């Protein structure tokens, strides 16, 4: 679900919450709040998971760069060889 769809869904929940408040349906208000909290937690977990994935990709790339540089250093003649 993209951010635009999530925002619309939250807006819809808020509209429903206001309607539940107007008709004084406290049970429905609690259900809507619980659904909003669940959605917010899911959104946070999705963002956190994407961030962790991005960090792993950066780590892998850095590790490859270090390995490549190390191999270059090993192949290059040193001053001691002259």
C-alpha cells in the first residue's frame, strides 16, 4: 500500500471516528481507534523493515568495496620488492 492510499485510509477512519462520536457510539469509537493504532504500527513496521533492508544493502556494498580494495593492495608491488 502506498503512502497516498494509507493517508486516505487514515482520513476515512478519522471521518468514521467523528461520525461515531456524533452518534455517541463509544464502542465503535474504540474499535476505530484500535484499527488506527494497528494501521499505524503496521506502517511503522513496514518503514522499519525497508530501512533495515537498505542498511543491509549498503553494508554488502561497503563490504564488496573493502574486499576489492584489499585485493588491489595485495596485487600491487610494494616498495620492499624494489
